[in-house]
């Protein structure tokens, strides 16, 4: 995509081992459908939340420089999926796709003193080590203490724990717990945050499937839930059905 930008090309075609971008991972959801087009913003969010077809930096470069990206199969002449500016957001299903990520791990700091500077100390130490933090949830303070939970990439978990153990001791927190048996499932679509009922439908679909939600995070075009990794396939299929 960077080369296409430098050459002032109109479009960059990427030939891969799949037909294009699907509404979900076809390996998890056999009913997943091929998308003829998808907006840059939605594709960027899907990639960031675990979709494997496109790398986030490639989508960013295409978006910033106005380079259309067509994802096609190496093994057929099918037109694939065009990643471009999407002008039909209001005319279609607001949930464009579903992303899943097994490479998540949850870290919880229990009984952290509720005072200014604690979050900076915790996340500053991780930032200095180059460890990216994704979802962050802080509970309401009780008796001057609170719990902070966040997610990191599973391969970074051991290093994050090693870095935080002395931080937890210095802060006087109660304990540090970790869980590598979690996964993230996200619904993505422009306007999801501003459309009533989408969060309730997502949580309802997971509840009907008997899947417990451990953490929730939202953005303008995404709702993400952290669940047990062993229920990820069930969650993907339930949500894909719930949002047609």
C-alpha cells in the first residue's frame, strides 16, 4: 500500500488465500458472507480487533492517502472486497462485521489505593517496556481502594506480570492476578454507538448462549466483550446470527 501511494496508483490489489473480507471468520462461522465493499474505518477496526486478512498499518496508509485496496484470491478471478470510502452507511445493516481475537490476556490489580497518580504508575511502567494495553476497566472505589483490570496481547503477559509485580508491591495493592484463557469478540459497524439497541442485542445474544461477559469496551463503531476463550466459537456464531 505504501508503494502504491508512492507511485500515485489509483488502487492497490492484494492477492491472498481467501476470496476477500468476510462478515466473520469463516472457520468459526460457516454462514459468514463475503463483503463486496467495506469502509476504511470499519476495516481498520476489524483488523485491530483480530481480523487476520489486513494489517492495520496498511489500512491506515490507504485511508490517509486515498488509495483503494482490493483484497482478492490468488486462486480465482473473483472480484473480492474493495476497501474504500463507504457512502452507504445509512442504507445498510449498521453491523458490518464480527472480529475475534484469541490472543488476549487479562490482568487485574486488586485492592489498589485510590489516589492520584496510581494509573500513571501502572500504565507508565508498561508503556516504558513497549507493552500495549487494550481494554481498561476500573471499579468504583470502596474503602479507599479499587480494582483495575486491563487486557494485553497474550504473548506479552509474562513480561507484563514481571514488570508489574514490583509496582504492585510499591503501591501497596492487595494482589496481581492474570488470566490467559480469555478472548475478545467484537461487533463493528459505522454508527453502532449512535444506534439504540445494538449493545442490548449483543449482550442478549451472548446471554441466551450462556456466555458470561467479563469486560466491555466501546468506541464509535465497535462494541467489544471479553469472554472465556473456550466459548469464542459459540459467541461468534450467536452474534453473527443475531445481527443478520
